[in-house]
């Protein structure tokens, strides 16, 4: 009787473990990371972009490299896309790849964060 129960438990575990591993691997495929060239200049730009983009739908992680001005955004597929994220960046006041910054938003940035100014 004990052997039958033990065998049943072992078979159950052998069936459950592969499915749980498959489900974990499937979650990783549901996100995508894009890189977008920005016109960010300084640490204040980094903070502003990362903070604001974190609230965009589906965004899981945001990291701006100030030296290269490239922002990496990880988001859930189906919840957002690269073009929408680029538009969000322009609405904050920065260029995003080929899209120019929204002029009104750009003009509201601190002087040190506006294009053509030296980083501080």
C-alpha cells in the first residue's frame, strides 16, 4: 500500500515539474527589450526619463546610458510597442530615434537638459 502511494507521488511529481518549468520559460518570452537613441544629456535627464517611462503600460524596466544616450526599455509584449514608447519619450521632451521631441515639452525641461546645452 505504501509503495503504491509512493509510486503515485513520484509519477505526479514527474508530470508536474516539466509543466512548471515550461510555464516559467514561457513568461520570459512575453517581454521584449528595445533600445532607443535619445537626446538626453545628464543625470537629471536619466532620472526624468526612467521615472516617467516606468509608468507606461507594460513597462517592466528602464535604463538610460547617459554616455551613449541610449535607453533600454523592457516591456510586456502586447501591452506596448517600440513606436508608442518612442512617442512617450518625445512627450517628455526628448528625441527618440528619428522622432523629434515635442517642442512644448522640451521647452519646459530645465535649461541643462535642453538640446544644445552642456551637461552639468
